[in-house]
């Protein structure tokens, strides 16, 4: 589930892991990940977009060092 993958990334970031470490240890081999990160610039901030098989994208904002999902996942 995308929200579980996001949570794992957030836990790793809180523990001090940088993006390359999160990519190698969590994202690269996860079956939800559908491709390699693509760098984009939004509002003068660099971010990495990682496509997921669900149609979501996991976004890493390298300026803020934050992970988010787009579109966001609503829990019911």
C-alpha cells in the first residue's frame, strides 16, 4: 500500500537516512515502485518523483527533506 511505503521512508528519514540510502534500502526493490526517480523543479525547489504501480507518485522534496504521496492517499 502506498501509505505504508511512505511511512517506511519517513521512519528512515527520521533515523537520519538520506535519499540515496532510502532508495537503495527501501524503494529500489519494492514491488510498488514502477521506475527510477525523475527530478523536477517546482516553485524553485528540486524534488524527485518516484512512480508507483498504483498510479501514485512518491515525492521527495530535497530542499525540505520531506516525503509525500501524490495524489495523497485517503484512509477510510
